[in-house]
């Protein structure tokens, strides 16, 4: 969120090398903090649905430049009757992506169940194209925070790959994406079906003010599995994303 002291961070970046009085001087614990002054358009909730053009990249996702459809990312869904293990939410409306225009129906069904010594929360999507046609991308954003972005005991992992949680970029994976927290003794696993064309990963940083000066603070990781879709009237697509949490044994 915008903070009043962010103006000082921008001013320092614009006046680098210029004269500053002792009253104007701003101390930063690192250079380039202005790059992290990115403001969320929505609360950072899990399972938020993004529809956007195929021209967008992981850099756009990290910089909050997806230009996704706000009605579907933040619009209201109709809640169905609650169930003991979850619930169903639906929404119907227009979707415009560049020059393509569609009328779609989206159902999100959440289910929580015991799974192999842990808990599994799944979100199943059913997308119906009621009218129109178009090519676009669908992403289902997850926000997870294991408290330390660059610690040796907390990291992403997948087949033959491991990186700290402040890593950002695109990965094409043959299976699940894992996160491990050796301090809390937890394994997290994200499984998507069908396999997404790509996973986009981006750390979430805020710029805060402390007695020592301005610094960036890790607030979690944004994870987006991305599917490429091409739909016309009467077409349907189904997919799912599940988060399983287990204790390390």
C-alpha cells in the first residue's frame, strides 16, 4: 500500500548525486528500492483468477502489469450451498481480451480433504464459453509465505531444481511444484491438472522504514500456473490446482 515515506524513496532515486541537506538526507540499506514500490490492486488472496493476453510475460506478472480483466480477478461470485468439505462459487459475465469478446461461465469448486498424512485443498475450475470466441491465458494465483525469502532452510523445489523463495522467473515443469520449510518441518506441494504451459514465480516485497533507514521486506511469494486457452461458443475447459501440506518425517 502507498506510504507517505515512499515519496522520499522516489526523491532519493531522482536526485542521486545531488545536494541534500542533513534534514533531507535519506538512508537506504540498498540501492534501487524505488523498483519495489509496486501497489497491489487487490488483497493478496489465494486462488485469484486472472484472464490476460498471451503477449504478457512473467516480468509483467512480477511487476503487476498483467492488465488482467478486473471483473474476473476481483468481481463477486455467487456462493452455492456450503458442503462439509468445501463449496462452489460461480460467476457469469463478459470477458474482453484485446479484440476478442466472449460471454463465459466460471465455476470454482473448493474441496478440503485428508491426503497421505496431510491436508489437501483443491480448486477445480469449469469454464464454459456461452458466446463469442477468443484466445487468452488463464492464471490461478497462489500467495504463500514461509517468512524468509532467502534462507537455506526454505526454498522451492521440483525435478532437478531448487531455488530460494525470493527467486523470480518462469519454469516449465514436468510435474508438481514444491516448497519446503525445514524450520517449521513442512512440505507444500502444488499440483495442477492439466499441466500448465508454464509457472511464473515472483517474490512480494514491500519497502519499509526502520531506524536504520529504508529497506525491502519479503512478504511472501506469488505463484501463477498459466494455461493457454482457445475457446469458441459451446466450448468448455476444466482444470484444477491443489495445495497439499504435509509434515516432514
